[in-house]
C-alpha cells in the first residue's frame, strides 16, 4: 500500500468535479443554499465535498470502498491491525473503547484523572470503575500518569477486570512505562485501552515516547486533529486483535456515531495520515528542534521555568514529549490564569491551557521560528512587568483525600431518583453528579460515591485556592444533587 495515496480525499474531489445534480442532503446543495457571507468566507471547495454517504462515496458505518481503503492505509501507518475513523472526536473513540470491553457490573481499572468521556462511557455501559490515583507533581501542581506498580497491584486485587485504561501521554506530555503496563495486563489476559488524545505524533519519531500500538496496547483513541493536522473533531481508533473483537468495536462505534458523517472531517483524516506517514519524521524533527530552542530561551528569562528532561526519573515520568512547553509562572507571583489573560490582552497570544501555577504551550509542525520568537518576547516582557511586585505565589497545600467509597454503579446513581440539598447536609449521602477540579484534573466525586466531610473540606480548599471546581449543576457550590432517601412513613 502506498502511503502517498489519499483514496478518500481523491475520491471526493473526483466526484465533485463530475458536478452531479444533487437531489440529496445536505440542503445547501454545494453551497448555493448557504448564507452568502458564510459561503464566501468558507469557500466553494469546502461545500463541494461536504457530502454524505451516497453509493459512490462509501459509508463509515459499513465501509467497503474508499473509506475502507483509507482506514487500511491508516492502520498500516499507525502499526495497527485495524483503524476506525471517528467524526465524534476522541471522546467518541474513548467511549467506544470502554463500551467494547465492559458491560453492566463489570470492572474497569482507570486513573482517577480520566477524561469525562471515560466516565460517560462507564455510566452508559453500567461498568464499575476501579480507580488508581495518579502520581501528583507537588512542584508543578499537576498530575502525571499511573505506574506499572499501581497497575500490577490493581490487577492483583481485581484479576476479573475487563480492561485497564491508561492516559499516555498525559495532557502535559508525560508518559509512564506503557510497554511494561501492557505486559502486566496481558499476563492476566486483560486488554489495555489507551487515551492517546495528545499523542498522535509520537508514533512517527523515535525521540518521542512509545506509542500505544508500539507498546502492544489493544486499543488507542488518538486525536489526529489535536497535533496531527486534521480538522477539529476528527480522530482515529487504532486496535490490535487478540483480546478485543474488531466487529464488536465497529458495532459500538457505529452506535455512537451520527449517520450523517462529515466527509470534510473524514477527508482531513485521510490527508493528515498521508503527511504523517510520508513526512512525519522530518516535520516532527523540526518541531522538536524548535521546541527545545524555545524551552532554552524561556529558561533564561527571570522567574520562569520551562520543564525539560529533568522531570524524568520516576515510574510515572518514564518519558516525555518535548513539544509540550510547561511553563511555571509561580515565581513571578502570578497564577497561570493571570499569565494566560496577560498574554491574550497584551500580545494577542493564546495558550493551550493555564492552571494555578503554569501555562501550557503546544508546538506543532504548524509553528515556525517567528511564532517562537513572539512567545519568548512576550514572556520576557511579562517577567519584567511582574518581577518582584507581588512576591512568590504561595502554593496552596491542597492534599488529595482518599477516593470515596463507591456504593452503587455510576449508571445506577446517575439514573436514580435524586434531590438537591445544601452541601453541609450532604455528608453520608450518595452523590448523583460529577465534581472535579483542574488542576490536577482529578474527580472529587463521581455518581455513586458516598460523600465524606473530608471531601467537602477538599472542595472548599480548592475554591479558596482559586482552582476551578467543575461539574455540579449548582455553579455556586452551595447545593449538591444526591440520591433521594425514602424514609419510613409514620
């Protein structure tokens, strides 16, 4: 198979050039029925291939033609046995992974800092999560991944688990020893599911962490759109056969996928795969060099620190992705939120994210020295503006409480009869909603857990520290939704 081929994109272009008369959706009919201002901005070419699953264009739900060929090329590029395109983003692919291995009442081992799509899948499937606490970096105030030791311990206690889910690499680009984790899980015949949302590029360069498929994982949900050059919301689900059935995966993915699949998104996956497979190493090489140059320059700026290889050395920090620039700003006496706002308002720079102590900047093949110089210039000026004005930002000592006891499955709790009561009256009750804080991105509560005084205190401390607590229906955090109690009638 030639990785230079783009069967899906090429097929769409050839179809549009035939200029058929369309008596099918979408209703904009090649853009002529679209608002003129929007059409002029987007361009006619985009509307020309914004098509649907008519006969010549194959069907993502049962691919036999150009989509099948495009997915086979992607599987070869990613070292997978099968690759499935997702127009539901990586969230859809993650939910597919979980629901492909877990049913009602079955266990799945997951990090406590999983993406909300994992918990959504657990609610949908009726599975029971077995949580592992990720390692927390107290210096940076962020969470890393889970270790092979913690996975081994979890499987020893729960050998009947139907899957182990690993985040690799993390949002911040940190990887654990994924290959070892896979070996441990496979010794129990338990499949490994990888949230690889922030690692599409790592498969294509030997100086980056090992990819899920290289490590022998069973499935990996990979965001091509985040770092691989496809359009937003387009992702892939890579898998190896053995412990998981590809037919089961296709069925679940189809259940979660719209029947009006976007061919713009699908075509962008096709061309992004081609570029990664044929030019990826060269492009990523330049990206790594640019990232290291920016990192070195940032570390020369007073009171700023950009994380590098020195973070490695623990079982949770086995490897890292240098194209992720974690910049600690706490020594300036400001928060990451302050830094993000300042960069936006003064330099028109948007960062990937900010938290209490850091900003995160992502460098991709779409960046050049020009953008890197702009970032360094802005951070230099920011250091000058804030240096010695407010003093060191005191790190809030918000310790992680014990994970609450899960008294019923998240699905049963989510669909149970509930009521909303004041937070101070919630101790001992079963929560029916999600509450999480970022950073370090770890849920405080998931539906079905018993509320403790310690966790209520933990919520208050995070709020006082200025960390955003998210999830509850009551944004003011004065009330929580809990399982309704039916008391005896007197």
